[in-house]
C-alpha cells in the first residue's frame, strides 16, 4: 500500500496535496543530514510473495549504484504486533553492486501478526550507508500485506488498544501534559486534536535489598531504559521518565519524575505508601515524547483533508506490591522502538545543550516518520525520514541546526542545500553541517564515529583523513576539530597529508579538555558564518591551560591561524 494510495483513500484534498508537493520541491534548500550514500537500497513491495510451502514470506531488496561497489547488506526483522516472526538478523552478506541488483529476502513466519523489516546497505570500505524500511502484516490465512511506515501507523492508529490494558490511542492525559506546552507548529495544515499512541515493552525486576520498610516508607528504584534497534540494545539517553503507582479503582498516583543518564540508567527514591491495606506500591514507568519546548509526533491523515497529530508514549508493564527498600526495574521498549530512538536522540541533545549553556531553547518539533521525504531541519521542525529513524546521531545532527538557528537568530550565511563529507563546500555550509555532526556525536556518547544506522560500521570522525585539508571547506574536518577539542585521545597524521597537519597533533587530555559548555556557549557570542569566525570566539571562553593545546589542535585540523 503506497503512501499516495493511502492519501487518496483517506481523502487528502487538493490544497494539502499542493502543499505536500511544494514542501518536497523545497527540500533541497533545507538543512539536511550529512552525505549521500553511494549505494541505495529499497524494497519492491509489489514483489511480496507468500511461500506457503515452507512457511515463509519473500520480499525483494533492490540495491543500486552508479559504480561497482562492494557492499555489506544487513536485513533485520522486528515484531511490531503479535508473533509473526522471531526477532533477529536474516541477512548479513557482502555483495558487489553495479547498476541494479535484486536480492531475495526469505523470512520465516511463526503466525499471524505484524513485523518491521529493515535493510541497510553500506560500502565495505566505510562511508555513509542507506536504509529501507517496510512493514508486513500476516493475516490469519497467512497472506501478507506490505505497508510503508506512515501507512502502517495510520492503519494501526485505532487498533493499538488491542495490545493490552492501558495501551492504545488516547487523548492527551491532563496529568501528563504540561499546561505551558506551546502549540503545535501548524505549517498551514489542518490539524485535529492531538492524541497519544501508547506502546509497551518488557521489564526485568531484581531486588538489591529486602530490608523491611521502616516507619517512613521509601523505596529506591534504579534500572536501565533501553530500546532495541536493528538487534542492538540502545540506551534511552537523558530522557525524562515518570514513575507511577497503579490503582485499579482510583486514578494512578505520580510518584516522581527523573531523567536517565548518558547510559540510560535512572535512580529515584519514592514514597512507598499504597494506602490502608494496599500493601506495597504497584509501579510502572511512563515515557512521553513531549517535554519542555520539544516534542516528537507523527501526522496521520484523518480522511477529511486534515491530520491527527499523534504523540508517542511508552508504558512499562506494572510490577505489583513492591515492599523492598530497594528495587531494580529495567525497562526494554519493544514497540515503536524506532520512535523511541528518535526521541532519545532529540530530547537528549536538547537536554545537553540547555543544561550546559543555561539557555532556555525555543520549541522544536520532531516529526517521525516525516511528513515529507528526507531528513532535515527547517523553521523549528525536524523532519526524520523513516529510513533514518535508526540513527540517534542523525537526529542530534539535525537538532544542531536548530541550536545554531536559535543562538544566531538565523542560520549561518551560505548554509543549507546538498552537501557531503570530503566535499569542497562553501564555508557557511561546512560550518553548519560540521557543527551538527559534532553535536550529534557528543549527545550520543559515541567514540568519534558517525553512524547512519545503528549497527553499521560508521565513519571515523576522531581520526578524520579526507580532502580537502581545510576546515573552512570540509564539514568532516569541522566536526573533527570540535571533537578533538572535546575528546581525550591523541591523534597524529601518520604523515598522510589529508589526515592532519604534519608536526602537530591532538594532545588534549585531563585539564586540557575543552568543556561542552565552552564549545556551545561560544555560539551565543555573535553570528558566526564560518568556523574561522567561530574559533576566536571559542578562544575567549578557554582557560590558560587550554590555550596552547587547543591552538595545536586547530592547526592539526587545518583550521588556519587567525588573529585573536
């Protein structure tokens, strides 16, 4: 079922369709994700086959490349509802792609239900990867139907309540939504009353202390929040979580709110009082994709020319009658896991910037899957294409554009438009894109590798080795110099002319490390249209022990000498 067919079926009027097409045409002018993959991949939905003889479904992955490129193809399946498939990796092959190459993907079916299938193609020599995502529903007769991501969300919007008590599509809960939340970004669209799409997961529970509760009843709750993407457990970094006490008769009680750390861990002490004869508290964890000045949502056609905004939320199963003084509750998000990763990437990046600068950032709206194709930032909106919803660094990169936009009161001159690593870009484009890549890395706590998809080999920013050897014109080198200011390991050029200026190195360590706050606060000095304009403003934020090693890092990364 194609997206266009869905829009036609739901009665998209000509005015909104015209706007939709105009946004697509305008997309090249926006601030998008870095690089274009040399190998593309997609699914041929029309070639979906039901192989009833051996209990499998066959889909066709189509890879394309203008040149002959050795490519690593990985394909993952993830249950979305029911038990149609067993989660895991179904293809991990090295292929040579020249022109078009068609690859059959056979998926073993367990029973009726829905599942997501995602293919990732990446050159074996490294560099940007491409992805494709499709949803498949297996009915009770064993017949398959394919959906795009946005189609699947629309198709299941009114069905999600079947997933269990307390789950499904709900109106925005008054006890969850803040009264001071800003309105949705309109884009001249007809938007209906927002709803919440609540999904679930699994919990594992262990006790760390069984000491009886004293007169003052408190329980310390700790654990880790993760979501599984492409078979990898990804921490929900720096996201706000709410702890609730479930009551089958009266409204649930909010016990407290906290935020996970850089590894997805949380630690909160709550009052353990379930009322007379109530025993211990009955705890569940709730995560809502709406915090102060940031929200994630999807726009679903309503069939009348407008759209229903659905926020995401995740509610864990309830652990009943907790009487211990300490309890470990780990929560793994298994439904809408890509949306969870996008929320972690965006909310975590916003938290990093706001907590280290003290600036109260303006409202940013993250749309996933994006209303139009492409992954980009424009006018307070981050649009994440469904095929890049498995890359928290990409989300952080796009949020970096929002940060510059708000710090400067507009984007750097010359930024926006098509771009890629190792390109001889205009200084404004190299600066804006390189900064976004650094911020995505910093918020994701990676080891200097830019990942286009969770599980791919990524691209090494820490040891950047690419032309042109000029930070003013290469977005990768901009990201590298900011990362070298920020990280600890030492680099050297290995005498390769593109890897770093000879006789200099990345020598920062211990007290020579440049703080995240220093790098970010320098943006609020003035509007900097190039990294060369930014560099002297950063210098003013540094302390004496940081000056000499930072200047060496700048020279090592071909950030030319300037007067400061």
